[in-house]
C-alpha cells in the first residue's frame, strides 16, 4: 500500500514567495499551530489558477496542505483578507514589507506560536485599514514582538545600579535604561528622552485593541526608531535588509 496522505487545514499569512519553474511558487507562510512553513503552490501562476490570489504577500487565508518531505504542497486556499490597500500606499507597503521580513526572521519552523500569528494579523489590519502612521504601527509591532521573544526592556530603574532617578540613556546590549552616573562609567547607551521611555512602557502594557488611540509625536517616534532599530539588531544579532531600506526611504522622501 502507498503512503496515506494527510491533508492539513490551517490558517496562514504569506510572508514571502519565490517564483519557480514556469508557473509555480514556493511560499513562506506563518501559521498559528505550525509556525513558519515552506509551501509549494503548483501551477498557481497559470491564467485560470484559483490559487494565485492566496499566494500574494500579506495574504491571510485558510489553506489545505499536505506534507511532502521538508515542505508542504497547497491543494486548496480561501482568501480571508488580502490587505490589498497596503499595496496602494508606498509608506504602508515599505513598513509592512519590513514587518513580514522581521517576522520571517524570528518565527520558528514547526513551532506553535498563536501569539505571534495574531500579533502579525492584527498589525496588518491596522496597517491596512487605520489612519495611524505606518511608522507608529511598526514601532508597536517591534516593541510587542521583542517582549514576546523575551527581550522586554527594563524601564523603571537603571539596569546597572538600580536607581530610578536621572535615567537618560538606553543600553541596547543589556536591554534597559541607564542613569547618568552609570553611563559616565560604562560609556554605553543611546540618549533617550523621558517621553520616549514612557511611550515604550505604555506600548509594552497596552492591548493591541487600543492601538487605534495611540498617537506618538514625531520627535519621539524618530527617537524610538533609532533606539528600537539598534535594539533589535543587537538582540537578534542580525540586520534586516528592509529596515535599512526604510532608513534610505525616509532620508530620500520629500519633507513637508
């Protein structure tokens, strides 16, 4: 008897894809129960294929797969949300693409992670349908993601000596605030305003359902961008290429 094929239904969000052969795609999909998985969509780029829409970046759908070696093959797919409007705004597209790349870097193959899946899904919803700045949505995602990964920063005291006064620096290596005295001794740390530290603390404790009320002044958002970007690179020990692209994109964008 041949091997029994087990068809597996799962939700998923498409993180990236590569076109292969004449009409196929190899996808990286984040799922709640299986973590990050590789999925082959055979013939999806043929003119009459019903699978093409479900293989686009950002697509959230219900997939039916079966396992073959180290990857899965897609047999059916139903699109729940394509988050299409992200593609119609360059700012949103740039930041949302970075969010997908960052997720792909930290998600573990085969490991259940409902929290990461629904954090990503809700973040894409805000990115697509809200009027919140894409930078603010991205900072929310980055802070929540680092907390989920076990890198919650210490923001109520100096990470070196424990004092809760004169906290004016952020140490990306140890993950927390430094007082003036310890900064002078260690010569490490990024300048951080009190408003930025309070914003970080607020994001860490807020529910994603309240993201719609989050408003961050531009000067704080810019400082968050500098500190969080450096913190992620330090803790993950890698550079995300699309985040480097965001820096160039913002540098070259017309200023109001």
